[in-house]
């Protein structure tokens, strides 16, 4: 069986982009939807999936961040599923797919039955440690990107405030429709609804929009 695991942070966000990406490559994938934050320890749909998945089954993720945003938890999950012979595929990070990891195992240097084997065993362990490090780095990078983006957004908003820039639209101010294009681009790029990493409040401040205008533009992006 092939499963496509799609996760969003809140039930109000749009999960369709992840589903489209997975279905474009794995049309037969059974889609499992989850609406829980990456920081929440218990994910009901994920728990059901890993309980029911069998040896030789496949789980496809749009990206490594959908499996876990926490590097340590993500690496532990990866190893646990790998040992159960579950095939893991990450569309945006194919270099850490379990097939790649298996090849690293298979490419071990054959032992000779002589004293040289002490050296060869060391080389094999080193090659495996490199493969494991690549997997861990992918999860760490995913976690770092989210943390950095949130930090840059907070710093940008604070800098703008200290420089006297209006954060959001002033009450009673008229909407400048010429700004709708750039504002919509910010929303589409950064809003978690469209696959970004900012919640509505953060994205609203980044775009410099009032609440009503923000949700108006967001609604227009959903229904072009």
C-alpha cells in the first residue's frame, strides 16, 4: 500500500497543495489528512497510520517538515520506520528517501577475512554515519528554516514599528488597490494556508494589512 501523509497546523488551513503534489507522482496513494501543529506530540491520524502500516508499505510526504519539524523526533521516527521495512519518500528531499539509505547499506565494502577487515569495518561504519548524518541534517534544516522565518518576521515587524511604520491598516483608511498585487504575493508565499510557515496574525502584519483586507485577499486567492 502507498499512503500520502499531509499535515497542516490548523483545520482552517488548506491542505490541497500537499495532496496535489503527492497525487501528481503517486496517483494510487491513499491520502491521510492531519490538522495538528508540528509541536503537538499526539497526532491521531499519524498514530493510526504507523499502527496499521505494514512491511513494504510506502509513506509519501510532500517534504520532511510534514513528518516532523523537530530534528530529534524526526530522526527517531525515520529509524523506527526504516527498521520496520517501511519505504519513506520525501518529494522535496529525495536524497534521504529510504531507498537511498538502503543503497548506503548495500554499498558496504566486503570483508576479506584478514586483519584488513579492521580497517574495512571502520570504513563501513564511517559510510553509514555519513548517511545517518544526511538524514538528521534534513530534519534539522527543516526545523531551522521555520524557526528562522518566525524570528525574521518578528524582527522585521519590530524594526518597522521602531521606525514609525504603521503595522496593519489604520482604522478608517481607504484601501489602495494598487498594493493588492504585492500584498497577495506575500500572503500566497508566506501564509500557512498556501504551504508557508506563518500563521494569519504574522502574515497579516508582514503584509501590512488590516484584518478585513487580509482575509478578503486571502479569500480571493483561494477562489481566483
